[in-house]
C-alpha cells in the first residue's frame, strides 16, 4: 500500500505536466517550433544553416579535388618515370603539363622546368641542381596551400557551431522564463516553446559541427599523405639530377 501511494505521488506531477501540454495545444513540429521562436533564436538557426551549407560546399569541393589529384597522379607517375629513365626531359615535362590537377605533376614540372632553363648542353653543375631543388621546395609550398584551401573554414565551423547553438539554448531558456512570468504558471505548456527552442538550437549546432570536425580531420590526413608523396617525388628527382651530373 505504501509503495502504491508513493508511485501515485511520484507520477502525479508528470501526469499534470502532460495534461497541461495537451490542454495548451502544444505542437512540436518544426514549423510550430519555428513560429514560437524569438527573433534571436531564429537568427541563430539561420546562421547555423548558412554554416552547414558552407561546410557542405567545402566538403564536396575538397573531395572532388583530392579524388582528381589522386587519379591523375597515379597515371602521371609511371609515365614521367619512364620518360626520365630514357632521358627524354621534354617528354616528361609534356606529360606533367597534361596532368593539371595532379599534385605530383605540379611539383615535378617546376623542378624539370628549372633544370631545363640552364640548357641541355654542357655538364650539369651543382648550381643547376640547387636551383632545381629550390624550385621544387617553392612548388611544394604552393601546392600544399592549394590542398589546404577551405580546411580552415571547416575547422572554424566545427569549433564555433556548438557555441552558437549554445547561445541559442540560453536564449531559449530565457524565453521559457519570460513565458512563465507572463502566464503566471509553471506548467509545461508555459515553457514548452522556450524549451523546444533551446533544444532545437543545441541539436542544430551539434549537427553542423560534428560532420565539419570529422571531415576536417579526414582531409587533414589526406593533405599530410600528399605532402609525403611530394617530398618523396622531389627527393627522387633531385637524386636523378645528381646521377645525371655524374655521367
């Protein structure tokens, strides 16, 4: 009997809350929650929506760019290696020029063009090799910047979106307290709009931030892998120049 009375007492407030919500006609659809939001919370949602579209555009752009770079580099590497092995420097440059989106082709082209600018006649000097090496390093820095384009935006969105959503949460809670003060009641119907407003902005902020952070980490790993490939290609090309100078 005692347990039954305790259970009845514990569930009574919850029953009254749901009864208040039903009697107030609260609707938790997206349109009704948008209609009940204050203008500040609506601004927060609009900002988060713009950030989500921006981050999605960066994700698609980087995914297409990295895919094209990977595909063209796989086709470029064996062709240029064969041309250099046969001593056909001009053919190697032509092959590199045809692979516009390849990160390896852009770096190798800079080194080959700098090497060829000294002329094909005469012995290969240390100055010629050092100049080609510096051209490779400059090209690596440029390509690295191209690969990282847009990743700073993803990092900024991923780090700030939760805080923007939290700001909307605070506004929603304040809205709920204002409704309590206006209606002179603490039932769930009085605070349903403010609470839903707070939860929606929080969820939206996380929904924007989580994919941005995940793709930022993924693309950063891709850029690091591309950097390693460019470093290896540059060192192999410098070794090729050194071998050519000893012939």
